[in-house]
C-alpha cells in the first residue's frame, strides 16, 4: 500500500505513519489558541517532527461541532506563513486541512503535499480539478451534514454499509475527475455527524471500510467519543485513551493516525507492529 503526492511516495505496506495535528485557530475544540501565531505554530510543528510525525496537518478553520465558518482569506492568512516556514526547513509531508479550493491552491503553491478535506472534496466544486491538476494527495473524509449541523441527531440505517458505499462512490468520482487512485486516502470522520454508537460500529469495522488498496486515515485524538464512554469531559485526560484507540486501530490495519500527542501514539503503533510481525 502506497500513498502518492506529486514526486513523493509514502510506503504504508508495513509501518504506519503519524499525522501531527497543527491547528492555527482560536477556537478548535482541543487546542484552539495555543498555536495561533506563526512562531507558536512552527515551534509546535518542530516538536511533533522531532517526536516522529511523518505528516503535519495544518488547519486554519475549526471544524468542531457548531463552529462558525471563516473566509478563505482568513484561512490563508492563518496557514500560509506556517506552511512556508515549515517547508523551508523540513522535507516531510505537509497537509492543508481545508474544504476551500482557494485555500488549497495557496497552500499547494506554498509547498503543501496533501489536501485534507472534511467534506470529501464535495463542498467546493473546484477542489477535485485543482487537486488532480496539482497531483497532490487527498484525504476524503465522510461527514453527515456540516460542522454547524452535523451533531443534530445524525441517523443511519447501517453506518458501516453507508460509509463503504460513500467511499466507493468518491473513489470512482475522483478518478473520473483525474485524480490518481494512489493519491486518494479515506477517513471515516469519527465524530463528524455520528453518535457514539455509530463511531463504535465504525471502529469495529475499520478493516473493511476502505476500498481495496486505499489507505485509511483515522482521527480519534481527544474526541468526544472518549468523554462519552468514560463519563469525563476533561480534555486533558483524553491522551491515554487516544493511545489505546490508536493501538486498536493499527491492529485493524489503519496506517495513518491523525493525533495531537505524537510520541505516545507512535510508540503504541510500533509496539503493535512488533507484536504482529
């Protein structure tokens, strides 16, 4: 299994990769405001790289439940200085977390390798063609509704079957739009228009969600699912449950793990890989 972006290839055949979350926003659910200047963000990016992150995913708009949208210009203002500075000193993979083609285009020109789109490349009609022309990798996430509405009583007849069908349709549609199959990764969008029961059903089925040969990315870090199960709303106590979920997801074959705390999650993944051989 490989994931390809322009002239870069990430081999995911045997060893999983950690994606470090870098929110340059004032209102993200876990770390909003902590890295909202270029200097603070770059310092945190360096820390995550030193701890073993293969990809840094940079976002300039919160997608927490109920979050209000920001303009493309504001997203660009927040993210581009960080992308440029990180690209200048690091040759690893850089991802832009956006659903806006204008933001993605600016980020790609500044050196981004991946477009991570919570809408599954559906919110902006220009996004598929932009990514195809640039040859970048993409993350196709599933979300029922929008960040403003997604947790208002989401419903599914069969959440696993519906996500499998969604990913199959998106893969076919994006290949028709000119994207290479090897550039496409899928993400079930844990917590994005899903109740705890839906999330748990998806976690039990991670090994069958993605189309054959397509890598799957999972974002479990500090999610409300943890608080719902453990009965605790303290975000500061969610990192170790995240490590446990990361290890379980790796055992299910997930090769891309998007997290806040890089080192403990990477350690957990490597231990699972050592056990499984």
